[in-house]
């Protein structure tokens, strides 16, 4: 895996490229042998989820429909993640499973894309031992999917297209949103941080930001299309805009997005504590559409491990950021990412993590047992025994769920605004959605409320979700 330090002098949204892809889509629509059904499996983070929306957009545009069953689909796509090893094992397992179905259904094509494809070892293994895979592409050329699909249909063999890195940003392709009223928008790609455990910088390439005018145009057109909630996505949004021809900060971008009429809620992910600026904290307090929720990955509470992880902050800095965020937005909800079992982690290191968890009292956390990723610096460090990490991990989960439960109790009796997203599978009058603080709420309403900001009075809370009633009912009682 080559670590390159190419810096873009400027970034252009490739309209010429987008035009070529649209032409390929038009040709695919005309031919009779394009896939009629598809089944897509998305692993990993929000970025991948958003990439899958783009793939689905293209497939629906050429007339393909989602297949209920993976085994019966003409095109099966795995959009993979390589952050942890078990997600990779799952892909190999599924490929084995699909092999027999492919024999029965000769129309079936299998495509793989996403971060795993950017790993040379993985690619070699797939080429050598998994002949059932027909199409492989990576993270830098996802936008070429229409042309690649065409090539696949024209050729007898398999099609492989992986690029090491890409500075240009190509957008403006059809994408299908999972929800009509909320959408994600990429503001930057790649990561330059090289945390020692993480493979992302190697597979997603160097950090590059989209121009603000392109982001704003996309948000405006989404809002015109009925979107109320936007999530801005990047691996490290706090360093947004630094390398643009006309540099701009993330706080300035938020300010401009906040000014878009008709937009109701703005969320963003992910922030690195080392780059969290006073300017952004002030913007959080000032901008009315920015949700009072901040996801601030801690990873570890131990200064020694934070150094070994190459995180560029210590526990005191992290706690200071939390204090400032709470001063700016008093009831802000805080969520985090934590890794247990990083190489060399002792019980004392782990207790420092627990110490931060108790001090901050996170509303929610994504917790991970360290997974050794070949090619990263931490893979060469002395690993810790799995049983020890497992025990610490359980202890961490117990602390987080106790704190989550206690935090959520404070909402009981309060009325909150929920954006209902889905009806329950078993009961169409049961809706679920999220509050501005990003808590999951279930309540009885009706389909007509989907996508409408709705006042709900919380009646009960568990560690992970809350239940409530429509405010009118609460008032009537
Ligand atoms: N092992 C475990 N967790 C990891 N993460 C990233 N790399 C690894 C790894 N090798 C976690 C970090 C990051 C989140 C997206 O995934 O906590 O914030
Ligand atoms: Fe990985 Fe660190 Fe970049 Fe996040 S900031 S993607 S953890 S290298």
C-alpha cells in the first residue's frame, strides 16, 4: 500500500466524466441484456451507505428493480468495508455461498466494490481464488459504474478496475435516496490522519474537499426535492476546505448551509478532536439548524495509547473540548467511537478510557475491539490477548448502557421534535424517528406523519431508545 502525499492544486467536479457516464446509462437502458434485478449489500460506514445510494440510483435509472432475494438477483453487489477483519471474512463467506446459486442462475453477475477492493492482498486473493466474481471496482472510480457495467456485458470475462488514488471529484450522477426527506452529502473524501490502527487513509486516499458552491448547489436541489434533514459526510470534517483554491473552514460552510431556506436540520460526521476549532464550537451554539449533537471519537482515554495511535491529543484536551461544547450548547448530546484492545493496552490504560466515559457520560458510542489490519503501523506492535480485550469490552458496554439509560430518563415527560422515518414492520401506525439530539423514538402516529417534524412527548426510555405519544394526545390526557 503506497502512502502518497499528492496534494491537489484544485479540485474539479468532473462534468465531462459525468456526461460520459450518463451516455453509458442511456445505452444501458436501450440494451436488452442489462440486469433486470439487483441486490446490494452495504457494509461499514455512512460513506459506503451513500455510495450504495449512488449505485442504486444508476441501476434504477437503467430500469433494474430491487430483488427480494439475493439468490435470485441478476446483479449482486457487495459494497465492502475493511476497517475490521470480520467484515472481510463475511464477504468471503458470502461469495462461497453464492457460488452454487450462480451455477443455477447463469444470468447472475457478482460485483464487489468499496474499501476492501483497494487492498492489494485482498485483490490478489479474489483474483486467484474467487472466479465467481465478475466485476471489481474500487472507491476512487465508483462513478464509472455505468461504463464498467457496459464493459462487463460486452465481454465474456471478468472486469477489474481499481485505481490507487484520484484527486478529481466526480459527482452529479443519479442517486436514489433511502428516505425522501433526509439525505447525505459528501463534503470531502479521503483522510490524511494515519491513525496507526486504521486502514482508511490507505484505501480512501488523500484528503480532498468539494468546492462549497457544489455542496451548496446539491443541498439546495435536495431541499427543492423535499429534503428536510441533511447529513454532511467526511472522514474528518473539521479539516474541510483547507486545501481548496479558495480555502474555507467547516464552520463557514455550516453557516452557508444553515442559510438555505426550507432546510430544517443539519447533521455532520465525523470530527477529529485534534482539529475541533473554537470557531466550530461557536457555530454549533449559533446556527439554529445544526442539531445539538456532536460525534467526537475518543478511541482511548489513555494518553500513552493516544500517542501510540497517532491521535495528536490527550485526555485533558478531549475533556476540554467536551467542556467547551457543553458551554456553547448546554444540552448537547455527545457520542463517540472507542477501541478496546489496541496493541499494548493494559488494564490501567483501559481504566483511563472508562474514566473518560464516566466523566463525559456519552449518550451513545460505537465500540470496537481492535482488529489488526495488515499494512498499518499498529499491526507490527505487540498485540494483546483476545480474552482480556473481550472482558474489558463487556465492562465498557455495561458502563455505556447504564449511562445511556440514565441519560435517557431525563427526557421522560419532555416534548421533543421527531422526524418520523419508518413505520414498524408489524404495525403501520407505529412510527420511529430521531430527535434533534439523535435519539431514536418510537410512537404511535400514522403514515401521513412520515417525513414531518412531529412533537412527541416521551413516556418511557431505555438505554437505546425512547417511546412517546403524539403531543396532542399528551395534552388531552
Ligand atoms: N480496529 C478496530 N476499530 C477500528 N476503527 C478503525 N480502525 C479500526 C481497527 N483497526 C474504528 C475507529 C473509528 C471507527 C470508524 O472505526 O473507532 O473511529
Ligand atoms: Fe481512520 Fe483516523 Fe482517518 Fe478516522 S481520522 S479515518 S480513524 S485514520
